[in-house]
């Protein structure tokens, strides 16, 4: 059946209402397009440049990612905690002799806190958070299926590899469903009701064999279905779902690079 007569799913359909939704953009732009920006962030040594880039990435995610407020709050709290922990840990572990212009801030017994070590830890922490925000631009707005389809269609990844990876990605929720079914069956049958650490170990050990058996059965069904559809019989296959790469994706890519350049220029001026 031709792909032209089959509508794309909601995650890849581009409507007027979804133009500001990052989920409707090509996954390659969101995931591979930020790689040059990430490489630039790794090379920075100041605090302001990665801080501006990370804040801009978080703002884009909040404005266009259509992410739940609870998820955004969790990302922000995780970033703040990561900065605090990394700054303090580097401040305690960095050799003050290796940092020029460092002064002693506090001393508690054998533990000494130096300003240069804290500055090094803060710069490292901010770079890490900026990289995390850039990764989340694509990670929170892209499904594994769309990424595999985009790599197959735009990067010409062999479909034998792409769809094998797609089948593997779809194993994950399947395993989750199987685990819930096994847990429910064990509760109904009163299996491993003992409490305490040993009881938890016995309960989890009891999930291994039925989960492995369910995975093998599911793998056999998937392989038979792929074989019956002639998977691998021809060099190419017709795509049922198209993941387009159009002018709006180019605009988003240039906007990402231009925004990073603007943040770097602003940090230089400040």
C-alpha cells in the first residue's frame, strides 16, 4: 500500500496549531543539530556562556516542548541540585595548588574550601547542566520510533538495522507490561508474600523466569511477523509513516545555532 494514502500519526503530523510544538519537528534537528553547540559548550571555561546557553535551551523546552509543568519543575530542581553538589564536591576535591589566584574561604579541621576550587567546580557544573538541557530538547520531545524513521529516511540508514532497532525499542514497554502482569499473578496466587529484605529478593528472583519466557515468546512472534512480511527480502521498503524534513526544520536548526552564537556573544560583552 502506498504511503501517500495513509495519514501520518499525530506525533509527525504538522498542523497550523502544532507549528510551535517541538514534537512536530524532525528528530534529527533536535538530536543531531545540537551536537555542534554541545561541542562548543565543552570547550568553554567560563561560567556565563554555558549558563546562558543552558537557560536558553530550558526556555525553548518550556515554550515549545509541550512538557508537563511537573516535568519542567523536576528538570529545574535536578539542575539546581546538580550545580550545588558538583560545585561543593569539586571545591573539596580540587587541588588548590593547581588553581591560580585561589584564596582560602573556610577551614573545618583538615577540610579547606578555596575560592579557585569552587570556581572550577561551578564552571564544570554549569557546563554539565547546559549539556543536559541541550540533550533534553530532543529527549523529551522525540519518540524512539520517530528517531529511527528519520534516520532511515534522511540519513539512509539500512532499514534492516533501523527497523530491527525499532523492534528492540518497542520491547521496553512490552517488558513493563509483562512485569505488571507477572506481579499481579503472583499477588493473586500468594507467591512470595514474605516481608523484609530477603522477601524482596525472593519476589524479584521469581520474576526472572516468567519475564524471560514472555520475552522469548514475544521475540518469536515479532520475528515470524517480520519474516511473513518479507523483511530483508529487498534492498528498500515502502515507508508507511513519513517523517518530513522541510524548510521549518532548517529554520529551527539555524535558530539553534544562531541562539548559541548570540549567547556566546552576549557572554563576551558582559
